[in-house]
């Protein structure tokens, strides 16, 4: 089983920094291989970056991988929850609120 550190190392080997909200990072625990596959497909252009993260409470949290540049010009990949209205990162999502309780 892959660790999350391994996923980050793969990104770093490609000179990309993976940026995650701490609640998303906690929610990914146990799904590292699945996240790695989704991220790899996104980086190869084989997916639209949409990832369905299973929640322990049942259901799924929708995450979207996006490529960006930091203010310093470094390549980053963000994995942001998609709010009910379809936007990323603007509202608290189930993943952020339920993960905070753990």
C-alpha cells in the first residue's frame, strides 16, 4: 500500500507540489493508492481531474485536481472539494466538517 508521503514524493520528482487542505489530507488516509491513480491519470491528461473520495460516513466527497502556479511561480496541483453549487473551495464541504471531528 502506498503512503501519502510516497504520493507527495512522486509529485516532487516531477517538480510539482501537491497542495491539500488538512481535512482533505486526513480524509484521504486509507485511499492513497486510489488518489495516486486519479492524480496520475490527471497529470497524463487522461481524466478531467474529478475524483470521488469515499467518506467513512457513507457517500462521496467530490474533489477536483487543478494545475496552478504559486505566487512564486512554482507548479502546484490542488485537490479541492467541490461545493454543492459546483465551485471549489468557497464553502465548507462535508469532508471538511466531518474530518474536523476525527
